[in-house]
C-alpha cells in the first residue's frame, strides 16, 4: 500500500507541482521532513501516538517513504497552488484538511495506521488543522514557524504525558 501511495503522490506532484519554482519550496519541504523525523526520534523507543503499519517494506522503509517522499511532496503541491485572497485561502485550507483527514480515516479503517497512548482520529484532525497553516507559515516566515513549532510540540508532549 505504501509503495502504491508513493507512486500516486509522485504522479500527483509531477502534474500539480510548481516545478519551475521548486527551489523556493525546498526549505519548507525540508521542514516537513525534519519535523516527521523528529517525531520518529522522540517516539522511536516507546511513545508512539500513531504508527504506520508495515506492508511489503519494514517499518524503517515505510517511514523513510513517508518522511522523504510523500510528506514533502504533498507539502510542495499544497504550496504550489496556495491562493492569494483570504476567502479562497480558507476554502483551500479546508479542502486540504478534509483530504488528509479522510485519507487517514481510510488508512485507519484498513489498518495502515494505528493509534496509541490516547491518540485517535480526532487528534489527527486537530493536528492537520495546525499542520497546514504551519507549512504555509514556514514558507512565508521560516523563523516564526520554527519558533512556534517548539511550543506546539511541547504542548503535544505535555497533553500526552511524555514529559
């Protein structure tokens, strides 16, 4: 399943990404990837909130596909078509939030993702509601996004009794 998803995301990014300006999106693609890897580092030994389930690949391979290919490319496509007017921005955020949340809901129904330590699909919804504005904020104001990422991550760690 994860391999099929990678192929679909690459095709989607090929046709929908702003490849002429890819270099301007690259720092935010790295931000997305590094944030994913930081979660994996924190949760690796004992504290997963969610876990992608392995298929043909081992767990490390699954996480590498998501953290290096899927997540950054989806962020790239998201930023490639970000509208200028506020009303269109709100619709655009809503569309991406619903798309990601629905994809995760389906993944949870087919056991491609599992939840642990109090996390559930509703926490994922809240996460996605925060994630897309943070991706855009990083693209526009990198330092602000980096600074704001720390208390947001700390809040999640506190809420889920990691600290």
